[in-house]
C-alpha cells in the first residue's frame, strides 16, 4: 500500500497488543484465565492476525466471538483454541458450528434440544455455555424458574457438554457500581442453582474489560478482555494531546 494515496491510515503493532494482555495477566490470579474477545473482526483491527499473535504466546485457551461465522473463519484459518460464540444464532447455523468444534451459548431449552439432536447426527458431543440474564436484558436465562426449565432440559440431553456459564455487566466500566455488585449476586445465585441441580460449571465468567480493572471478587475462572487489548498498555502510554 502506498500511504501517499490515503488521507489517513491505521497502523497496528501486534507486539504491543501482546504486551497489553501480558500486563493485564500480571494483575490477575494465576487461576484466572484471560479470554480475548475478538468480535466484529477484533473491532475492525483484524481478528485473524490478532488471534495468531495472542495464541502464539502459548497460554490463551479460549477466544470469544459474537457470531458463528466469525468463529468458523478463525477455525478454518488454523486457530485450534476453544472458540466461544457468545451471541444468539439461527438454528440453521448449528450444524456448521458443531462440525467446526465451536462452543455455543444456550439460554433456551428449545435451542439446547436442537443442538443435542444435531450433535447426535454427527456422533459427537456439543460444547455449550449457559448465558445467565442478570440485568443487561439482551439474552439469557433468569435465575429461578426460567433457569430451572433450562436445567431440566439440559439434564435430559446426552449429547451436550456444559463448558461454562456467564453473564455480562451493564456498568462494568463504573468502578464500584452498585448495579454490578447486584448482578454479581444474581450470577452467584444462578451458579448455586446449577450446583444444586448437580450441574458442574468448569468456567465461570462475568468480568468484561471494565470490571476486570476493579472487581477482583468477580474474576472467578476467567475474565473477558475486549477493548483493554488496545487501550491499556502501561509500558507504552500514548503521548498527551498537543
């Protein structure tokens, strides 16, 4: 590319992105995994080059995305880590997701049943994570009766393996948010409900980038890092405005 042909351009230094995530890792307990969120083509930066750079460090186990198409692209480009699709999806995309060993988010009994049926056809186990609704009001099963219905269905499906359960803060960017604390309480209540039903949750995660900077009680098994990949490099801060 000839830069003289453009009014502006974006230069991405993958080494700095790797330094960013390493600096974040240093602030977390050793037992807390970092899950990079590379949705929307890594916010327009390029999901595949960012994924390649991050996974080359050797300790990234899971990458989160918003849509099945994003996950399939990474998988078919050679990314072998766990790929979690955190958003909803149409039923017709379920087979290709399972064929590519992609972990799907479930919050409705009907969706779980379809995934189980497709997994049986492929003679494999389908990996899923449960989305808990605690206040963001996008998608998820609310603790109580709604989650109980989902639990009853999941316990009857032999071709599904539950890899985790998560929710999302509304005010993760607001340090000390009362709403965030309330959501955390609701989420922990949901985990207790799952545990009482005999459902083991290997990965519990609630923190987004904002909360990962101030809410250590909520770090649990993993934190999801999106914008902090690009904005929190302590070793190479941006120069002040001139």
